[in-house]
């Protein structure tokens, strides 16, 4: 987990645990950041709820409500000036899919910021 991803106006840096938009850091707590990173790493792929729970909360039992709240926090972070940039598609009672085009950037590659 040491990659940089670009989608829309956003840049997600796994090593630095940063989500940025236009060079400005977007606050995102650790678990929502981890779930967003899991989804971004699998663009266009349905990631099932149980897989997200297992990967984001290993060795911990959490409810589906916790995952729903985490997705809500991600969506809130991706809201810009009241305009939701929602690249996360919900597949009811099954999981989530990251639907925005994603680019993996090299560490030395200039960001779209």
C-alpha cells in the first residue's frame, strides 16, 4: 500500500494517508480512508460488503451499519462546495463499486493538482 491514485479532481496518496483536491488536503479519518483506498484499488469491480468488512476491520466484528456510516463519511469528504462527486455506486445489500476512472501515478509523476 504505497501508491498514489488520481480520480476526478482528487488525489489519494496511500503512503502519506492523504486525500487531496486541488492541492488542498481533504480531512478523512483512518477507517474511511482505508475503505476508500480499497475501493479505488479495484475500480469498476464490485467489492462485497463482507470483503470490505474483513479487509478494513481485520480481527474485529463490526456491523453493516458501521460500513454504511464509513461510506457516508467518504461521500461527505468527496462533496465539494455542496456538489457531491460520488464515484461510489451502491449495490443494495451486496456491496460497493468505485465507478470513476482511476489513474495510478508514479511517485515522481506530477499530480493533476
